[in-house]
């Protein structure tokens, strides 16, 4: 800082990747009545389908949505 103060680990972030089942549990614990997962059909297609299962891949995009 300009006044000479220093902050230890100012740009260190601790994070983790959450799994979809963990996110669904969080939604239910937060009071949502249902949780939906929308999975991208093909890479860069912007077409999503609601599903409960999907194949694991090196990369994927999914939206997890809670319904009150």
C-alpha cells in the first residue's frame, strides 16, 4: 500500500468445484421445492435439455436452477 502496509495473501483464493448433487442438496436445504439441471447438448450449441443424467466429459456446461 502507499503507506507501507502489506497484506499477506491478498490475492490468494481458496475455492473448490462443487458437484451437481452437492448443489442440488444446497438448493433443497435453502428451501427450494425442486431443482432442475439443464445440460448443453453439444459443445457451443447453446441448446440445453433438462436431464437427471449426463455423460462425463473433459468439459461441459450445465445450469442448475431452483424452483421455489
